[in-house]
C-alpha cells in the first residue's frame, strides 16, 4: 500500500539502485551501500529550495 512513498534512485558514482523513502530523502543524503558515496536524489537536489507546489 505504501509503495508510492518509496522512490527508486541511482547512485551517481557507481549506478547502484536504491529504494529510498521519499520524505526522508528530501532531508538526508543517501549513503550508497556499494561504493559508500553520499548523494541526494534529483528531487531533493533542486537548485531552488522553495516548495511552491
């Protein structure tokens, strides 16, 4: 039921896919389990940090 809360994202360093929680990902960077790189998703890594929905 809560599948819409999770988003699939790829690590920019090694390309490993991660299934991450959409809300958590907006606030915290993901740590890649394969290469150990920290990165933000494309949704969260927006240049404008304004929520104008």
